[in-house]
């Protein structure tokens, strides 16, 4: 049995770190969100019926789009200076919350969707994806403090 003590190449720039995190966060959020939606749809189907399934699937779709948006925002801002990223992230978060509110108000008026299944599934997917993103961040082996470049 041989031991491999080789250290994998670490990202050297802020952009490389953010892109590595975005990739890991994307897969963690998507996989956990899909599992949550399946569980919610089955549960809503058993408790409410077909309208519950439709509501859970609609809420899950909105929650999945929200999770994917986070990863896309990370990838798009990877090349920016860290100080600018703060403003983009805060604006993106506020924008996403407004869009989620509007989506829930619009979807809540559709009679074929069970409102509680829709709402609880969306809430569950957002909480689960956010938790998965935190664990993905902790699991990713990248430096979180990048020293100044040697060029400047």
C-alpha cells in the first residue's frame, strides 16, 4: 500500500479561488436541492395530492434557479477586485430576494398549485442549498486569504 503525499496545486489568484469555489458550490447546491425537491414532492403528493406535487415542483424549480444563480454570480464576479465583489453580491442578494417574492406572489395565484406545498418547498430548498454551499466552502481546499502578488 503506497501513500500519496503529493499536495494538489493550489489556486494562485483570487479569480482561481472563486472559480474553484463556484464549481464546488454549484454541484453541492444542485444535488442537495434536487434531493430536497424529490422528498418534498413525494411528501406533498401523499399529504395533499396532485396539486401538492405541482406546488412542490414549482417551488423546487424556483429554489433551484435561486441556487444556480448564486453560482453564476460567483463565476461572473470572479475576476473583479474583492472590494467590488461585495457590492455585487449584496445587490445580487437583494435582487434575488425581490425576484423570489414576485415569483411566489405570481405562483401563489395559480389554482393548480397548492400554496403551502409551494411555499414550504421553496423555503426548504433555499435553506438546504445555503447549508450545502457553506459545507462546500468548508470542504473546498483553497486558501481564503490570498497574499499580494509577487509582481506588484
